[in-house]
C-alpha cells in the first residue's frame, strides 16, 4: 500500500540509507521516477511519468532535469532538447502530433 504523504522507494541504498543506484520512486499522486539515484537524488538517466501520461525521459542532476531529454505531454506533443537546472536551455525540437 502506498503511503499518502511520503514517496515509496524501491531499490538499493548506500551506507547512509540514501537512494543510490537504479530504483523506482512512487509519489502519492501516482507519478513516479524510475532510473538512477546518487546520494538520495535523481542522477543520470531516468524517466518521470505523471498520472496523465505526460513524461520526461532524460538526464538528471541533483534532482533536476539537466542535459538531454524528451518531454512528452498528455496531448502527445513532444519537445526534445537540452535542460539546465530544470529549465529548457538552447535549441530543441517541438513536435505536435
């Protein structure tokens, strides 16, 4: 049963008990992140999926979208590009299907 307040993590932990390695973090609203963690934070490649089907698949650094990624909205619109500190940065490609 998923706790209604605290996200539920499944995966390896480091010696301090922090999320570390490949795992899955499920939030109370049904959204989840599946990918790699370092020192308790999203790091490296991962996929964040929301209940409406929208998602972000790409690189993360210290819990923020950072690097190459693909954002797919529930409307199936997509944006492929670069993120820096959780914000779009530079050129990208937008597709409206």
